[in-house]
């Protein structure tokens, strides 16, 4: 306990950096998974249309929604990268 208090000025910042790194990794994983899931949904939608399970109109509506989500995610990712490079 006493040793922990003595080493706190050294171990505290290291622990903080480790915590920040873990949070960044978690966010990157979430964003990657989200993009991957959107692409899977788009593929599933295309298969449903090809098999005749949904109409062309329904396909176009859902496809546009998914593409807009993918585009927004990519723009957010590009914005985050440009901010981090500053």
C-alpha cells in the first residue's frame, strides 16, 4: 500500500495512458464492426432482391438508406483521422 503511494507519480500516468489506449481500441473496434455490419446488410438486401423476396422499389429504398449510413460513417471516420493528424 505504501509502495503504491510512493510509485503513484510514475504509475498513475502510465495507467492513464493504458486506459486511453484501451478506449481508443474499443471505439475503433465498434466503428469497424458497424461498417462491416452495414456492408453485410447491403449484401443480404441484394440477395433478397435477387431471390425475388422484395420488390425493386423496396430494394432501392433500403439500399439508399444503407448507402447513406455507410457514407456518413466513412465521412465521420475521415473527419476523425484529419482531426487526429492535426
